[in-house]
């Protein structure tokens, strides 16, 4: 039977103590006209439902979920069933694929609430890397691939992982990939070494990026191939510890080896040689999904900072009266709002049919920086408390530092933006900030 857990923290004596900061007090609702569209009643209602679910069932249970053990897994499954029953499941993808999504912009408005908790995307069925893999299968999968893998994936019956990054070559330049898939009759034979395959522990299948034609033009050498995780020769070597965190199941980042792994050529996603093109289709939406979640993390850290600044006193008065704290609050407020508008604009353009590659790169590197800075300020405001696990801030900080790396390091995204802008000027034009 499901029950709500108190927001408590264990100590060595086996007792519990209340967390010092109530960081899940109801947020002030945003104005219905916020952003680029007037939010229709259905989106407003869905936002209210998501917010209510988070306040009642997610925030109070984070200490249990953070345990990453059998109790946490059972709780996740119970909460997922509640989400499904309330019609909020898989908002990243449309009903035709088994979700409840209505487009990128409506999802952005929901995801900034869901993103406030590390565990909420898993509970709402919109967690990476499954979202990206589901979108790839939805766009490029055959009917057979969709029946076998997409349907159970979106339904939350199985998990997946995306296997592209390799330890021997730079992850920022996927043209250097060494993993190969050699055709042998009606099969691919895959050999290679991957790592940072998020969620590989316990996953049902992978989408593996492998070189299938080394003599082809650079961006047509690789293909994406579906590989069941129980295929002979697939070895999940270990979950790589990241800044002190190993994880379990979905939260792992794994090293994986492929040794003479044989799968049917029919498992190719799209056409052979389309791996890079499909990767761009996958990573673009994946990056903006991250940015949507980061908005929730920023706002939660901001609220923690403001509340603590008002209640904590030092040198004759509350921290909120100190100019440095006031500057941090003002800077954070404007940066968060800028990120919201950038993200909403990008989502709006994608919904209109634009790939929005420049906009995605802009929000990816700018959003990652703001995420890091806001959380850092919140930690500094809390003093030593901010370094402990008595608030969510220390865990948030770890993930924020990783945000500047995954889905392409910030430096690459800056390069993409500058090259695109300079290309317009070299052609005698200008850059239109539309």
C-alpha cells in the first residue's frame, strides 16, 4: 500500500530529523499569458495537476527515492501508476505513440515543474535517455521496431540506453567513433567499447552508434542499430562513478563492451549510414528537454535561496538585507527569466516546423551556465548547510556541473552558434534576432 513519507533524513543513530528547509512550498502560479502563447485552459489545468502531484507525492518522498534501493524502486512504480491513472503520463510525445504530449511548447510549461525534482521525470515517464530513443523510433522506426520496442518503452514497461560516447576518442567529435558493425549476410556483427551509456544497468535494449561504412563520406559512415541488452557479447562492465555517485538502474552511467555482437540488419534504425543525421534529430529535442528541466532546477534553487535569506540572520539582521545577497537574487531572477524566454522561443519554433539548431545551441550553453550559477549562489547563501544533503542543493550542483558536458560540451555549442552567425555575415547579410 502506498503511503506518503515524511520529509526526513536519517542519521547514524537510526533516528530521523526534519529537513532544515521547506523547499517544496507551493510556488506562485505563473500568469496565464506567460511566454509566447496564451495558455489555454487545458494546459493551465495540466500544470496545476502536475504541481499538485509534485507537492503531494514527489517532494515529500525524495529522501526515500534518494536511497536508490528496492524500496525506492517500488515507490517509483507506485507513483508511476498514479501518474498514468491521472492522465499525465509521457507528456513528451503524442497520443499516437502512447503519450499525452501536445507539442514542445506545452511540454516546456509542464517540464519546468517536473524538472524541479531529479526523480520526477522517471515518475512521469519522460526521462532521458528513453525520451530521445522513443522519438528516434517514432520518427525512423519500422512498424516492427515500433511494436517490439517503442510501445513498451513509452508505456514504461522497459528502459533503454543510447550507446555512442567512447572512452578512447573525444565525445565532442563523433566522427572519430571506433565501434564497428560489419555486415555478415543478414546480420550486423558489432565490436566496440562505449561509456557514459546512461541507464544501461537493467535496460532492455540499446541504440548503438557504430561505423558501418568506414570509406563513406565522414557523416555517412555510421548507423544506429537496435541491440537487445541480453544479446550474447553485450557486457555492461560497470556503472562509472560520477562525482561520487554511482547510481542504480536508470541513474547509472555505464561502461559497455560489444564483442562479436550479432543482430539482424533489420535492427538498423532508418537507413545504413544515416546515424549522424538521426543523431541530430535525436539530440536536438533532447537538449531542449534538458533545458526545460533545468528551468525547474533553477527555480527551485532560487526559491530555496530567497526563503533561507529571509529566515537566516547574521551580523545584526537577515541575510536578505545584505547587498550581496540582494544582487544574487536580482541576477538569478533575470537570468532565469531569460532562460525561460529562450526555451519557450525555441520550443515555439520547433512546433512551427523549424529545426531551431542555433536556438537549441544557445539555450543549451546559456542554460547550463545559469543553472550552475543559480545553484552555486543558493549553496553559498546557505553556507555549510548548502554542502550537506539536508537540502537538495548539493545533488543539484553535481548534476548542474554535468550539464555543461553532456549532449555536447558548451564550447562546441558556442562554436556552432558563432559559425552560423559569421556565415550569414560572410554572405553579405546580417543576423536577424527574430
